[in-house]
């Protein structure tokens, strides 16, 4: 950071460098803030005169990626679970497999074959296979814990990086704009440098497809809950209903986005990457892809004999997603949003 602060060649590339220039020394909190403000567009690596083979061997994207990974464990809540960020790809993969297996085994043991493998149609068909109380109870408890852990992590990050009260609405609007548009994935305005010095918007568009697909799926779940508990309409719903349309659009967005991001990672230049941390990236992408794929498959085959097994498979994936939510690469969205909010506050001041 001291070298970059003296050079300042990259100051127009992204939000990291203007934020860096406000400082002359860098505490651990400052480094955590700057690392999470970095979107890994890698433009600075290819422009840097001090990058390898220079004797300084400056590799800022790789260094900030390692600091980001350290912040995930540093701000995790509760603290005893911070160790789950070590070998995170293996942890997420094992817990996903375990979650799927547990739901499938319990469903098969508790339901007769005639129910599990029989066709079920009409309102309440899903609850004939897995009771509504079990779905809501287990899903609600795990989701509530995940949200609590994410909020506590956000507060830990905000406090340690020096974030105070957000007094101006302009700061909130700027941060929201940066989050929703993924502005900093545009690098200096032309995109990321994934493979080499050539610019590309592929990573930004793929991330937007995944991000908005996830939000549409969440909106579908919320709408379905409104149908169920306010309007008294039990799932499954018609194909042209709002929950199904939102979920279908969101599912395809997640499939396209996760596949696109995986393709970008496979073909990217390994030099500016922290390759030992890629397991966590691939594990989260695979889990999000499975969530969308099993949901869409369940939608297509919900009137067939395969519905029972597909429902248990999909719920097993969702259970795993909720359990790993605060201890997977997913937390980068929380800390990055917090860093963008702090940057907006500084920018406004």
C-alpha cells in the first residue's frame, strides 16, 4: 500500500486507490477495508511497473485476496466457527453432500414408498411428501441463524474498519448504486482483465446474472410465503403465477451467472490469483448452481413420480446452503457491501 500510495499510477482504476490515498499509514482494519473494497478486476496488476519480474514483485490482487480471506475468519460469528474458513471448499462440499444425504435418508425412512414415489398434484402436493411444519421449522431455524451470523459479521467488520454512523442518505444511495450495478467490476470503465491485458465485461455480466437471479429467487420465496400464509393458497402454484415466474427467471439467471463465472475462473490468468483460495469460489458456485438446477428440475417434473425424490434433493441443497451461508465465500458480498458503504461515506465527506 505504501508503494502504491507513492506511485498512484492506478488511481483511476477503481475505488481502492482513492480510498488508499486518504491514508498515510495502514492499520489492520484499513487493510481489511481496502481488501474488501477490491473487486479483483486485476487492471492494476497488468499496469503495475513493480509487478514481477521487478524485484518488488508487487502483486496487489493476490495480496488483497489473501487479506480478504483472513477477514472472513476474523469477523466470523460465533468465533469458534471461524476455523471453517480453512479449507473452505472441502467444508462446503462435505456439508452439501451431508445435507442432501440427511434429507433424502430421512424422507425415505419416514415416508412409505407409495407416497415418496407416487404422483402428487394440486395444492399441498409438496406437503404430502415432506410435512409443512418440517419444511418451515428446519428451514426457518437455519435461515434465522445464518442471518444472525451475517449481521454480527457485518457489525464486527464495520466496527473494526472504523465505520461510524451513516448520517447522509446520499452515502446510502451511492453505496446501493455501487452494489446493485457492480460498478467496480468494470475496472477503469472497460471491464476486468481476466486472461491478460485485454478488457472484458464477461465477469461483470455473469456476476449480475447470478446476483439478480438470486434476488429473484428470494423474491419468489417471499411471494410464495405471502400466497401461503396471507392468501391461504398452498403450493405448488400454476406456471403463470408470480412465485413461479420469479423463481423460473431467477433460476435461469443463477445457472447462467454461475456457469459464466466458473468459465471465467477456469480460463483466467493464474499469476494474479491466490490459487489456494479458489476451492471456496468453486464450492459456492457449485452450490448455487445446484440450488437453481434442482429447483428448476422440480418445477418441470412436479407432476410426475419423480417429484418426491426431487423435492427431498432440492431441500437438501437449500438446507446445505443455509448452513454454510455465514461460513462460505458468500460472506464476501456482505463485507464488500460494507466496504462500499464506508467508501461512500468517505467520498461524501
